[in-house]
C-alpha cells in the first residue's frame, strides 16, 4: 500500500463518554457503528486468510491492508463503547464470512485475491456512504468515519494498480 500512515495514537483526551448525552439518534448511531465494526471484522479476515508464506510483494500489500483494517475495527469499537454500546453479537458471522471469502480467493490465485479486495473495498465504500447519510454524526466521529472511508478509496486504487500490473505480465 506504499508509504501509508496507518494509525494515529489514541490519546485519553480524545475519548469521550457519550452515553449520558441526550441524543434522539443514539439507537441509529449505535446501529451504524455496529455495522461498520462488523464489516471491518470481515475485511480483516478476508485479508488475513489471503496471506501466504510465499515471499512475494502481494503478501506485503495484503498484510498492510489487514493492519489498516484492524485499526478501523479499533476505531469503531472504541466509538461504540463511548456511546455505551457493545459490538454486535452477530459479528462472528462476519468473521466466518471473511475467513471463507479470504481462503477461497487465496486458493484461486493472485488475480482473484486482488479482485476480491476490490469488491470488498467497493462494498465498504457504499456501506460507509449509506451509514454516513443515515444519521447526524458528531463532528469527531464523522471525521473518523470519513478518514476510514478515505482509506477504503486508497485500497481500491492500490488494488486496481496491482491487478493491472499483474495482468500486463
């Protein structure tokens, strides 16, 4: 993924307990954060199961993408706790789905790995946009969601470039 900054530090003064705040959109906020958290768990597992023990550049890219998606999981889990929520009890289904998608794409080769990544990230972009538009987000939370959305756009571009270079060989 190139020289791409993955994680900013988590400072104690950047954590806000919001549960006690009166917000008519609280249920929608928690629902959106649960979806984002679950989707990112799936993405982590897709990438995790695509990694092989071959010393090739695609593995480096996949490991970096997985690490980036792991930070998204942390971002959304942190925000869920700030709002007094908990991760979805159904997140295990996303874990399993991601594992299955990742394993089968790895078995079908590098081109399928890259196409699966493009599909996954494109779906993430669409889901992020729906969730962004579903509720009035507080600025700091919206900034995190948009930052993670920018990461997804970046992943799509890198994956497309890698697929194109693979196809021209």
